[in-house]
């Protein structure tokens, strides 16, 4: 029996199978390279984040600009003089304003503005404190 034609047919099939496998291998190699690049980038970003957050407490704190109104620095001073939260009427008294509804509401509006700027926080409805 002559096995050569059978071996030749096997060679052709083997060649075709190798050619078929070469394309996915090339894709896998490309994907592995791209994955390694992405992982390296992620590692660098993680190192950068760690470095920046480690230095953040060493940077000088820059207070946000206060709205132009003479009461705002005085409001902050009132919060610096206390350890707990203050209500609008407490701040109004600290500023030396009469406890009239329009004065209390005006002070409340200023407090809300300072909350929006991130300087104060509203602990619960009507109770304001310095943001830590």
C-alpha cells in the first residue's frame, strides 16, 4: 500500500490548519501587548493618585473667594468662635442684627450661599457648621 498520497493530503491539511491558527495567534499577541500597555498605564495612574493624595495635606489650603458682602467674613468669624452648629438667628445675633424676620432670612440666605460655595455645611435643616 502506498501511503504517500495520504501523507501529502495530511501535509496540506496541516499547512491549512497552521495558516488558520496564525491569524488568531497574531491577534492574541496584539491583544496581550495592548493589555500590558493598559495595565502599565493603570499602574502609573495609581502611583500618581497615591503621590498626589499623599501631598494634598501638605499643600496650603486656599479658601474659596467669599461673595462681596461685609457680613460674610463676620459670619465665618462667628463660626470660628463656636464649636457647634449655629442657626440663622444665632448668627444674626452674633452679627449684632435685630432679630427681625427680614434680618434672620437675609442671614439664612447668606448661610445657604456659603454652603453652596463649600465653606459651610448644613448639618440638618437650619443648622449650619464649618465644613471640615
